[in-house]
C-alpha cells in the first residue's frame, strides 16, 4: 500500500501545531496593533484581551488541555477561577476606597 | 514468640521492621515512615513554640512585664506565632496522620508521588532550620503577620531570614497538598467511590485544595517583603505611591485560608472518632463532606475581616463581613452532625472521645466568638485585643490541638502497634481541658475590657485575670508533657495492639497494627459506605 | 530499554501512572498561576494608585526586545510540542532536535532579556532604587513602582525559564540514552506542560509591561 502508517499522523499533527503557531503570531500582532488604539488611560488594560486568547490557544493547542484527562481540565479551570477571585476580590478595596493622596515625595 | 495479636499466616514484620538503618529512614519513600519523621519534627516544633508561649505568659504575670523589655517580648510572641502556625498547626494532622492514613484509607499502597513526599519533609526541615536560626539568632519583632512598613523598613530583626525559612516550608506544604489531591483522585481502591470515603479523606482533600491555592500567594508576598527589605524596591512603600494595605490583602488571602487549613483536618479527625465511640454511623454524611468543601471554598472570600480597621474601603469591609457570616454556616452544620451522630448512640469515653468532645465544645465557643468579631461595629472595639487572642486560641488550641491529640491516640495502635495507657490518657485529656479553659477564658474578659494584644505591659487592673491565665498555662504545659511521657513509654512497654482495637470501620483497620510496608497484601474491594456500624441494639463495645 | 514502560507499585497500569503524572503537573501549574497572580495584583494596585507615573515608566521599556522575545517563546512552545508529536511515534532523533532548538530559543530569550535589555535598563538609570532614577517629579513614584514590577516579574520569569532550560537538558540527555519511546515519554509531556506554561506567563507579562502603558 502507498501510505506508511506512521507518517500521516505526525504530519497532520505538525500541521495542526503550525496553524496554532501562526494564529498566535496573528493574535500577537493584533495585540500589538491594539496598543496603538487611542484608548483612555483607564481602559488601556483591555489591550490584554488578545493576549488572553493567546493563552487559551497555548493551553488548548499546545498543552492539550481539552484532549487530556478530566482532572487536568479541572485543575486548569480551577487555576483561572481562583486567579479571578484573587484579582477581583482583591481589587474591590482600591476600587471603592476613598484615598487622600499626598504629593509624591522624592525617594530617600 | 512475640506477644502479638496479629493472625498467624499474615505477613511477618511491618513497615517499622522493614530496615533498621538510618539510611532506611532518611531515604525512605514509604508514606508511613515519612509520617513518623514528620511526627518527630512537629513534636520538636510544638515544644519550641510552647516554650515561647510559656515565656510570654511568664512576662504577663506582672503589669510592668516581668522580662523588662518590649523588644524581647515582641520577639517572643513572634517566635510563638511563627513556629506554631507554620511549623505545627498547618502541618500537624496532614503530615502525620494524613501521610500515614490516606493511602490506607484509600486502599492504596502509597501516595501518588512518594519521592515528592520525602522531598517535602526535607523542605520542611530546611525551612524549619532557617526559621529557627532567624528566631534564635536575635529573632523577629513583627509578629507572625509581618505587616509593612515595620517588616520592610523599620524592623531590626532577621525578617529576611525568617521570610526565607517560611517560604521554603511553604513549598513543603504545596508538595504535600498536591500529593494528597492527586492521590485521592487517582488511587482509590476498586469500589471506593467518593461517597464511600471516610469524612477524614474529604477533610484532607479540602485542606489540600487550600494548601495548593493559598500557599503560593504567601510565597510571593514573603518574596516581595524580602526584596523590599534587601534592595529597597518596594511595592508596599507609600513614599513612592505603594500601598501598605496591598501587603495585608496578599498576606490575608493566604492566612485566612491558612486558619482553615489548620482546622479542617481537626474536623476530619473528630468525624472519625465520634462515630467509632458512639458505635453509630455519622449523621448526615453528605452534609458533612460538602460542608468541608464549602468551608474550603468560602474561606477564600473572607480575608478582609482581618482588616476592618486597617483603612480599607467600607464597602469591601461590609462585603467581607457578610461573607464571614456565610463561612460559619458549614462549620455549624458539622457541629450539629456530630451531635446528631452521638444522639442515641452508645458512647464510650475513651481518651480519643474525650478529646473529640472537648473539641466540639471548645471549637463551638471559638467559632461563635468569631461571629461576634465578624460584625463590623463589634470588631472596632474588640480587634487587636485579647478577645481575638482568646477567639483563635479556642479554635486552634482548644479545637485543633485537642483534635490532634485525639487523632494521635485513636490511631496510635495502628501506627505503633501498641496501646497507650488509657487511664493516663484520660487524665491528660481532662487536665488539658481544665488548663486550657483557665488559660484562655480570662482572655475573653480581658479583651472585652480593652486589654490590647502584643503589648508587653498592661494596666494594673488586668493583673488578676492575667495571673489566672498564666497559671492555666502551667497546667496546660503539664498536660502536654503527660502524653509525651506515656506515649513514649508505650512504644516499649505498651500492650500490643490488634488490627482493630476499637472495632472501628474503615480500611485502615482491616490491615495489621502496625501495617506491612505495602499496606495491603491484596488490593481491597470496597462494597459499602463508611461507618457501617450495626444498629445500636446490637452494638458491640470494644473489650 | 527503549520500550520499557513505567508502573510503580501503587499504580494499576502504566497509563494510570502516566495520566496521574500529567495531572500532577497541571496541579503544580495551578499553584504557579496563584504565585504570579499575586504579582499581578501588585500591578493592579500600583497602576490604580499611580496611573500617570506608572505609564510614564512603561514607556521606557524596550518594545522591540519584548516583542521579539514574545515571538521566540511562542516558537519555542511550538517546536517543543512538535517534539512530543515525534516521540509519540517513536522518533527519538527528531525529539532531540526539537528539544535542542527549543533550548536555543530559550537561551536566546535569556540573552536578549538579561544580557541586552536589563543591561540597557541599568545603564539608562531605570533601576527603581537608584538615587538617579531617570524619571523625577510627580511621575517618579509611579514610574519607580512600574520598574519594581518590571524587574521582579522578569526576574521571576527568567528564573522559571532557567529551570525550564535545566529540564530541557535533562530530557535531551534521557532521550540520548534511548529512554523514551512511543509507549513511554511521560517526562517529555510533563516538561512540555511546564515549558508552555512559562510561555503563558510571558504572554501575560508582555502586555502588562510593554503595551498597556504606551498610549
């Protein structure tokens, strides 16, 4: 028969990985371009959004979080959830606190 | 022929006789031996922390402070807090009873990552050595809470060294927690579904979730303190726009779950002792196990209650106060379930049960007083007073240390193959209960009256209560020395234990005392739930 | 022995053990997420309280180095994962080549970051504790805070990269000794998870350091 049994799976897999790599570069470029958007200071952190997609692409495409066992997926989801708890609940105080600023002193 | 109750034909020898060299202990990957290594370590740390406490209480018998120096006093209570929190309370039950029992309760031959387990002990010892060096070579005066800017800028103590020691021990915690979680998910014996696991496993699972999620935040926090102190690059420095409260948020994000790390294993131990000594299945199994999970989850949402007067926004304070009331609910559910288990049971007042009963009462008092201070207005008055000190000692010492001793006695026959002397044990439990209450109940009153904590001297009108508290501390110290003595004695002269001296259910009792290295000759197959005690009319108390 | 499978006594089958090892690494990575998460909370606080100065500091970063490094790390993750694809069919030679290329990309990253970028930062008076810090005046505090975050986060990320490089060398050595095969290559997968995670950390740090402040 014409096709050796092992070559195709590898080639297909490499092609899949290449597409993910290309997507990552495109997203990186989009993120880079987005940083040139004239966003007001307080909305600048939105620039990170394409980066979040890149993280997902690496986790799904390279780390195979969806293909592996359920437990691995559970851990990955937990990581994201608890990171959000830390950042959101941790930000609750500065976002709602009335701060009485003092002028910046020169550092010693 | 040794006087032994192990059945003929069973495996000769146990994990204790499987190698007598130092190498076989220090390079072991057997979870049972690692548990013994840890037990020795935490015993040493317990007495060091206890020594610091003794000196603190000694100082407080006169209003002007017996030791004379505020600096020395600050270093003593810091030593007490640091050693007790990180080198006794957080590790105690998980690394000793947890390491020993988890594979046995799972019907497994070891944990998922045995070499990681051994490595965790070495990390623990290294962290402990560095921290003890810092504490004895002059000490730290910041309290175990390391608040900035005292810790980062003004303290003259060995802050960086202590931070490094605790940082290292944090990795030991993470390794242990990781091992437990993966083992409970992946190494359960055939037929051992989640709802057939003993409550102890659910409690240790919940604890492990806290260990792996919260400890890394402590790690980065200590690192930031050390970097600010060493290189003057500080995110907490207000002079350049940094926020000292950021330290407190990061610190308490770990440290509030940390207090639940300390108590959850205690819940697990009590949940094993009560059914056994009531000869009755646990009441409301699903409620208890999901309560452990709920406590673990909600514990991450309440840390701001340590910062009510620190200057955070009122809105976040209100949010944290409400969430703190929420976290009390699953704990209360557990207390009701334990009581429900005992109701119409056949109660046996052996030493483990005495400790468990003490736990229920003292933990409840501690927990209820937590509700008082979770109320914003009340906390304004009570915070940083002895009320808080009494609150957490009722939970940690009255609760957790009682549970630790209860568990140690309960599983002592399994771990060592020997019975401890029952009358001495019951006496020690009673002395501990009396000494504990005499030490800490006066502190509730002191706090209510306004005596601040962490002060080496106090107003003269508080002296009587302080002297009562210090007197209680001496009784408590004696009560802790008793088990040290008779447990060591039992190793050589105690009656040899059968496989199941308490006629308890659970896989760990189906293997000899002490177990062979491989735990089970054949993999057990589990066909029924835990606590399958016969109905009370047919209960068979142990002989 | 190339086809030797690994099953320690507490596991029921080699695949049981392999899957458990991978799950264990994912759990470890979860702890790392929380570790770096604390640092991100610092970024949030520092920028919230000192927006102008913080962004003024951010504009001093070397955008081209950061972006080039982003490309290098993304590519290194791709190459390493390709190596896993090869060992899945037993091709050890290609695995070693991929790991070696990954190693080179990692070293290039470190060279650019610490050899070039940090060097330029120090030379340009951007170390936040120095008395002659480049930005003075009302934006000075915020700029210092930015560079505190910058140096600490890149140092920690670099440390993780160093560990990753050590792990790569370990994998290459084991592969050279024919220890991996189509049936057994769990360490390769586990190290791959770690390496991709270090990539993810950079994906997160890159916009926080190089992009948000530039506006």
